[in-house]
């Protein structure tokens, strides 16, 4: 059974809808905010050109899938969730998510968004493994991913050089419970 129905994925408090070019201004504003940008490996200012290139080279080609997170009651966009760099040979994909509206953090909806995205990956895309990399000091994001279905696989010391220093990362993953392992 498909999780994506009538163009969206319905959750208890939020729903996910496919991203469109009309979401560009929100994405740029969110990605450049002080509450979002520090948690990305890519720290440079996010631009319209960069986002439109992402849509053309990743989303339009099927190398990635991105959804805008909207409140059920108001339809207000509050963030996004995405999977990227689909590795067809190994049937795995990388996950990412952020709440762009700072007022929405700390409400416990991250785990719901994670679960909805994992269900889409497992049921609609038939992905075997979804993984994510999170800065080791970003405890709220790690906990949200774990509550949503990820488990820790590795601690990666000095994994990336960001903003003038090496940063540790935690690798988390979820394996499709409905797929054969071999």
C-alpha cells in the first residue's frame, strides 16, 4: 500500500507534500536562518540558484525526493524532509530534515516526520536502507531520528571540517523491515 496518497503523506499533526519551485523562498529563508544553517555540513549561504539547481539535478532526476512539511490545521509550511543521493546498486539513500519555523521546534513532531519519510522510502520507493549523518552535539536531532525509527550505527570522530574545525558525526540508519535481506 502506498503511503503517498492524493499527492501527500498524511500524519497526525502534519502532512508532507512534494516540493515545488514555489517553495524556493521558504527554503532559502529557512536554510540561511541561524536555527537551521549551523546543523548542515554545507555552511555557505544558500542561494536561489543553488536551490533551483538542486531541484533540476536531484529532484527532477529521481536522485532525491523532497517534501514540504505543513501543519494539518493551517496548511502552513514549517520545514522540509528529504532523501538524497539514491544508490541504486546498494538500494540505500541518505535522509535529512529540518524545521524551518523556529516556533515549531521542541514540539515532538520531528519523530513523526521521520517515521512518515521512512514509511515512504520503505513502502513507495522500496528502499532497503535509509541513513543519516548528524553532528554529534546535535542531541535533539539524534533523539528525534531515534524516536522515528533510526538506530545508531557509528560514531565518526573528526568526520568533517566545518567552520574552521573538525566535527564529530553520528551515523544512524533504518533498514526496511518489509524487505528480504539477501
